[in-house]
């Protein structure tokens, strides 16, 4: 399983915004400059993230974006769902059904796995909900380089 580019970029954008939490508002262009993402992509993302009430937008000369709630109250699941919609592993998930109750799976009537996907979806969402934006915005751990045994230790 892999995040879409837009979901990945949303996480990067929100993480950059979180690092400015408590400071002045940050513009979409500043977010683009800080993250290295194209400005049109960031503009599209901040629009979706604002619509999902993860960012607060203020217009005007001193406008920009701030987090709509504390970084500790925004989860990785919230960010992904703001851009991608409901988190679901399979196309037949009830969470992905269209307004007419249909989806694109032709195996639904004979599928024995389908009843289990909601459990998998819930576990996945719970895991993603357990990671907060404040954790993502914190400096990352330093890479740990395992010591390799020397030739002498191997011969002993």
C-alpha cells in the first residue's frame, strides 16, 4: 500500500504549516517555497485542507493559513482523508460506495473476503489516527547505524 502523491504532499504541507504554529500566518507560496512543492499544487492542497477544516484561511494583505486546531489534535488519518476521501483498502468497501450504492467490483456477489474489509479498514484508520501532526512536525530521530562486527570479532 502506498499513499498517493497528493496525500503525501498534503502531509508535507501540513507538517510545514505545523512548524509555524503559534507564529504569523503562512502563505501558500511560503509553504511551496519551504516544502519544494509546486505552488499550484500547494494552492490546491490548502484549498482541500481548508475545506476539511484542518487549515484556517485568512484573506487580505496579512492573510495566509494557520492550523484550524492544535497539531496534536490533527491526525495523519485526518490529512489523508481530506485529500483522498475515506480510508479503505478495497474498492468494495462500504465507505467507498457511490450515492447509488454501487461500486466497481464485479466479484461482490461471490466474494468471501468482502465482509472482512470493514475490520481491516477500521484497523488501518485507527493506526493512522494514532499518529498526530505534532509528532510528524517534530524533528525526526537520528538514523541509527548499527555497528558492524570487525573481522577479528567474526573470527573469534
